[in-house]
């Protein structure tokens, strides 16, 4: 039997801050920044929102589409680099909130922005082996960027959840392929409030090398070419990188643009590629094939080939879509942003 996605759900906070507002405070040229990063605004979590609450909301929406009881979930994995506790799992909070049975395995994953897709792979293996009936994989973040740092223009909040199973599939997963090296492009040590980035390592040695090789490795494994896919979704640290790597791989703008969200909500880190994937599932038709490739600094990429199944038509409207969350927004100024992100350290 096929292993794939039984249900999916997303959550994006309603608050937004524009690039112009951040540039106004730090004296940047908003036009130049927007042109360089290809981003206009980003999502900001409220005071009572964190990676756990985002994961819970996304999980609840995924269960609505899956049309199964949370009691059938045998594994929960939450990928994030902004877990609310250093020692205390987010996954158990999600399990309690959705009223899952305690007869399950659960863990938090960290691998920068690809921790959510690592959870998908784990659930695939557990389901395929017969150890569990359904698994829940989540990527959720409230990304950090130091005041005045370039990351502050992109580091955003949001998440997506996927119920992995064998039946009632909205999409089947044909294969997955990973590419991983020790590349120090981005890190945050214990006790540090904000991450640091390795400048010249961020692009070619990190993002482009890993996304390209994971995507090519998957296609070679399946004997497929870019033309065999209807859509392609890549991790979106900014609006430039996914478009550049897509062109390098041979994908067209028509295949890539539907899944690009970073220009409107920012880089949601562990939620980034998964939210883009969910956006494509919101519009895809049965039989469409989708390439999804994540990226996590440090560094690695997970790539998936997914085929949309007939059940998508009946399940799509059972929970809010990505565009519903994007449309529901409220703009804030920089002072409110500082308050919500608790950037004043005492």
C-alpha cells in the first residue's frame, strides 16, 4: 500500500510588519532591501503565540482534513528551531492539546529549517513498517532575528502539519532523498538570544549546493526530469534563492511561483517549505506531481516526490487554506513588533 499524506493543516499569525517599517527604524533603503530579498512583509506572532501554539493549530487543521480521531495518531514529531522550552518537549504539548492517546512516541526535532521534513520522513518509515497507523509531522517556528540584522527583515512565524498514513490519502509520497554535509552557514549557541550567519557560506556552499543535490538525487532515483512535475516547492529563506535554484535545476516560473509565500509572510523556517507545499496542495488537481525540497542550515536538504490523489477534492475545504491565513492580517509598527517579540532584554 502507498504511504502518503492523509491530511494537512497550516497556521500563520495575523500580525504583519512591512519591510518599510523595519527600514525606517534602522535607516535602511526599503526599496533596495525589497528588491534584494524579494520580500514585502512578514508574519509576527502575538504575545500568546509560540512554536507550540502554532504547531497545535496546524495539527488541529490537519486532523480536520484527515478525518480521523487523534486517538489513532501513533507518533508526533515537531520540528522547530524556536521550541519554547530548552528542556521540555513541544510534541507532548501538541499531543495533549489534540487529545491524542498516551500510547504513542513523540519527540522534538531540530535541524534548522528542515526539521519538519525530517519528521515527515520518520513518520513515513514508521507507517511503512506497520509500527503505527498514522503519524503527525509538524514544522513550526517563531524565527529570531537580532535588531538591525538583515535576518530581521525575513525571520517570521508560521507552521504546517501533515498526517502521514496509508489510506484516505490526499497525496502519495513516491520517494524521498536527502543530502547532508557539515557546512557552518548559520548557528545559535546555547544561551544566545539570536542566531548568527556565516556570510559567504549561506548561499553557494549551503543553500544552493544542498537543495540542488537533493532535488537532482531524487529525480535521478526516480528517473524523472523537471518537466515531469507540475509544481516545485523549495525552502524560502528569501524570495531570490528558491527562484534561482529552480532555474538552475530546470524548472519554469509556472511550476515554482504558486508555492512561493516568502514575499508575503517571510521565512517561517521549519514551516517554510511545508507551507509552500500546503499552498500547492490547496490548488493542485488529482494526478499532479509535486517536488518539495527543504533546506536546513548546518546543512542538509530533504527532497520528496508527491503525487496528488483523488481524495484531495473532498478534503481540501475541510480546514482553512493558506490564502485564508494570509488574507487575515493586521499591520503593526516597529514598537509593537519589539513588544510582541520581547526584544527588550533586561
